[in-house]
């Protein structure tokens, strides 16, 4: 009995490639959102840590 995977398993390679694409997209989006968050409102809750009264 041979338990090694088949060399031409299209479904397996499709799943691996899809997972790689999703992972790379998630990493790219996390970097983009970190560098350019898009919150320009001075009253945004994330800006509370920048106030001098703390």
C-alpha cells in the first residue's frame, strides 16, 4: 500500500494556492491598514492617547 500523495492532485494544489493568495492578501491589507489607517477626524477615539492631559 502506497500512502504518498498523487503527483497531479489538482484539488490539493488549488486549495494550497488559494490559501497562499488569501494569506498574502491578509498580510498586505494589515500592512496597508497600519500605514494608512484613514482616520483623519480629530475626535476619533484612537486619537485620545495623543492628548496632553494624560
